[in-house]
């Protein structure tokens, strides 16, 4: 199953040229693992990390990378080697849990308790130690980074990504990676504080002018509303069929959105998926190449 999705698949699945990667877009469920030098096939292979040995196959590597990229993913949204919904008590997820690479957590969902999966530190270590350095930009992976109060919200991220990614993929786009809000906000704070670095008289306040902030936001494909940079829940970086670099900013809309915060999100141009059912709001985000009006035909329910 994995070999059919992997752009490096050939007579030797570990050998591919840059043109192979360019000519064969990766299926959306495999995006997070495309920069890793780890098993790709259906048979489990031995993987050694700091004297620890693991047995992994392609579908399990894909699961590790997906969970790491999205912080937390509902088990039922993952697929095992037989293309069945994930289950922590059997198949790939059971094997990864027993190997100490993932663990399960639960959160309240619309239909009762939701079984979720997150990486352990060892799971992230497997991914980080097998990156292919030529694959740029690198995908960020998270482990043990789940905040209990954000579980219900973050449980929607992967499903929302798939809705957008499937549409982009069908249009011929080549998705490179996903960037979560934490990474964008961390980059912004580093930018704000850079002028204070090594200054004895720095008081910790951001030392950037509004025009500098606007330029930074534009470079990162983010809108500025009422002098505040707006951050989506996730950003999908992709190359269009005609070779242009672009992004789609995706936001999970929850019932807790109120007042100015809700108004700013509505004006942001982000592709919005309503948590717990409902239609998309706002507009599909685009890069500095310009914004397009929101397309209602692209709207789908996020979680039923």
C-alpha cells in the first residue's frame, strides 16, 4: 500500500532522483513522512536508534509521522496496513504502542469519549534521527506536547487538513509540509525579539515597527488585522500544478469564538472548518499572490 503512494518507490524504494519527487505528487496521508529515510514497504524492517531496536513497516512509519506532525490525531482517522481505521488494541497502533513510540489519550467528543494518539519522546526520536537532509523545508514533529484543555480542539486538525489537502491534491498541487500555529507563533516571537538580543538595556518589549511586522506577515502568508498578525491553526505549504509556491491557512471554528476574536477570524481569509459539524466559514487563504473568494463548493463537515 505504501509503495503506491511514495514518490521514491522504484526497483529500489530507497533510491530516487529529485525529478522523481517532482513528477509524482505524494498522496495527502503520506505527506508528513516524505522526508524520512525509514521503511516503506509492507514487511517490517529493523530500525536502530541509540542502541534501541524497533520493527517498523511503511504504514507504521506513516502513522508516526502523521501523529507527530499534527500533535494529536484521533485513532479512527488513521489507517493501518490493511487500510482499516486505527485501533489502539490491534494492528499498527497496538504494535507502535507496545514498542513505546505512541500512547493513547482521550477527550470528550460529540459522540462520547474520543480515543486519541500522540507521540512519545522515543517516537519523535525515531523520526528525527532518520531525516533526509536534502528534503527541505523539514517537517516539524511534536511529542508529549498535548495540552489537556486543547485536546478537543486539536483532535480536529488532521481531519481538517485532509479536507483541504485532498482538494489541493486533486487540483495537481504538490504538498510539501504542514506548519502548526505553535511553529508560526514561535517564529514570530523570535522575529519580534531579535533586535533585543545581546542588548544590556533591553526590557523585553518587542522592538519592531508596524511596517516591519507587516513585511514579516506577508512573507509568512499571514494577514494583519487591526495591527495584529492573525495565525491559523495550521498552514499547508504546497506547489501548484504550474510551479508556483503557495499556502492554505486552515482554522478550526469552535463554539467558543466570541466578540473581536471571532470577527478577526471571520475577516482573516482562512479556510474555516466548523468543529462538530457545520459548514466552512470565511474564505480560502492564499499567499501574497492574492486572495480568492471563499468557494462554498469546497465546504465539507469536519467531524460528524
